[in-house]
C-alpha cells in the first residue's frame, strides 16, 4: 500500500483513487455511446446558434431541450469551447453529426466536470463516523466510502460509456449533503437550489431538504427529549432560506418569465404525455405491475388493455408522485444522518412509483446510500442489495458486443469489492446476508448467462426480442423493492424507538 501512497499519514491515497479512476475514464473514450451523445450535441448547437427566446421552442431534432435553464446555460458555456474543436457540431441542422474531435470534446467535458464530484466525495468522506478504527487504511470507512463513490460502476457506465453528466450533478448533491453535515445550512440549501435548476429530477428529494432545514435550522433550540421548541422559530432564518430559493429561481427562470415563456419551459420539463412507463421498464413497482398484467392477460384477466409500451391508461401522474412519506413528519429531531436516510428513501420511493422513470435514476438513491453503508451493518445490507440489483439493471443500456466484457468485468470488480470491504468492516457483527438474500444475488449470474449468451441463439429471439429486458427488469425489481421495504421499515422503526424513549 505504501508504494501507491495509500498510507494514513501520507494523505495521498485519495488522490491516487481519483487519478486512477480518471485514467480508466480516458480508456473508455472509444467505447459505444448512446443517443444521449447526440442529445447533448444538439443542445450545444441550440444554445450556441439560437437566441435565448428560441431555446425551448427549437424542434428541428427530436431531442429537444428538456432540462432546466441552468443546464442550458451550462451547455451554452461548453459550446464556446466546443467551437475550437469542431464548429460543425454546433450546426443545429447537422443531425446525428459525429466526428473524432466531437467525440473527444464531449467525452473530456464529462471527465473534466467530474472534478466537482471528486471534491464532493472528499468532503463527504470527512462526514463519516470515525469510531471504527483500523491500522489498515483499506479497512477504514473513509477509504471504503471513497472507493464506493469514485469508482461507482453505475456512474462509470452511464456517464463514460452510455454518455451523460451525472457525475457533475451528483457532485452538487453530495456537496450539498456534506455542507448540511458540517452545519453550513445556508450553503447546503444554496447548492441544492442550484442543483434543482440544473436537473429537475432532484425534486424527488426536495421534501427531505425542506423538512430538515425547517426543523434543524429554522428552529434555533430543542427540548431535552429532542423535540423542537415551537417558540424558538427564527423568522430571520426562514426568510434567508426563502430568499435563497427565490433568488436562484429568479436567476434561472426570470429571463423566461420576462419572455412570457414559462409555460413552454415547464411543458418541456414535465412531459407527462410520454406515459407512465419508459420504453425499457425501470426495475420498480410498475415493472412488476406490467409483468403481472401480461401474465393475467394471457389467461384473459388483464389489468389494462396495453401492457408493454409507454402507456398504462388507468393511472395519472398524480398517483405516481410519492411525496408525503410519514417518517418525514414525526416529532423526533432529525439529525444529519436521519436527514440522509429520509433523502435516500424519498429518492427510492420516487424511483419505485414515479411517472416515466428512467432506469438510470437508481443512482439518485445508490450514491447517497453509500454514505450510510459504511456506518451501520443494516444499512450496508440494504446498500449491497440495492447497488447490485440496481447496477445490473443498467446492463441492457450497453447492448453492443465490444462492451459486454467491459460491463461484466467492471460490475464484478465493483460488486466483489463492495461486498468484501463492507463484510470486513462489519466482521464483528452478524453476517450481512441471510441465505435467501445470498441465493437471490447469486441468481444474477444465471440470469446474465440466459439473457446474453443463451437467448440470442433461440428461435424466440426474433419473435420476442423484449424478453431479456423483461426478465432483467422484473428480476431486479424484486431486489430493489426488497431494499426499499427494508429501508422504509428501518426508518419507521427508528422513529417509533425514538418516540418510545421520549415517553
């Protein structure tokens, strides 16, 4: 370990981890990229070539701008660097344009903006409970957490193969969480408000932020039993929080309000006409619902007329908006770790029941859950089940042959490390998995063999090409539902124990 600078005294181990994963990202530059590559190239062209008033109206390409204004300005800034690489990528009429210089620019834009994510991980590692000590650096919670975040399999394949900017955005989220742990509430609130105007999917976890900041920052004193004193409410503090949200929102949406374009912007941000389910089912409740519907339809007892595709007509978006979780409204004082658990539960509940959920959204729960996994054995178990099934559910996104060994190898390395390191960290406690959980996780192996190596050579491949997707989604949905249930029960149990102690 000393040869690589991974010693407690040297302080170089974090830099070694960050440099190592950056080199791996560079090696992935030539790999397959999805339509998201063209999506972001088109957004570069839109923001560079057109005036602000046309950004959210432009529809030359089917990949219209549908992220909040801050991300549009982010693309605008990148476009002024992109023009020095290849001016043609900024032509809005060059649909599906590709060149080697375009590839290099867009890949490196993701790698370089990941610097924010690296810094956020460094800050989060300071928030880990240091009660568990070990002479071996690799067994320290801070080291394990840094590996789980920096080398996260999902981020690697989605951002640096499939192509997106989740690392940069997740960096804002993790840095906001770190600031709340450090009791820098105003800074944490500001970062989250900015994040919302970069990508609105983070609205899913806004209730956790709102309740926590209200109780822990706006109430300046607490009773001995942990509950807040209602006469300690600070009008100045709640005003300062409101002012932050207002100013950030005004900076983001103000120009479009002046142009009388807010309805158009919101129609792009919230396209409910797309239907309940994404083209590839995210492994959540609706995947199980649709699978059950198909089985019942075969025997003449279908739940809906349309089972596979983008529409389940019996449901509206309001039924898929899982806010108002009961654990957020208890009378117990919510500390930073309680807030983090609520945040993860909000993210996971939204993934489970949300409208038109993308499978990639599972990272919104996996990444914050990493912080909890290195502190309690129960959370480590939930994390390992969630991350293993959640990451495997991303496999269908990389469907080209050259990426098959890459995704299998990276998944195995990350999963083996996650399980072995957390088992070592909690070796003095009961086993992390029972036999049912172990059998379920091992079942991913035969599932992969069936979907990737056996099914393509069967006669069903041409007639029922969606079967591997269906099997993957439904199998992983079982694990994610189980992880969600365990987490939900643990949070509610914790609230009940807290109430019992007070009385």
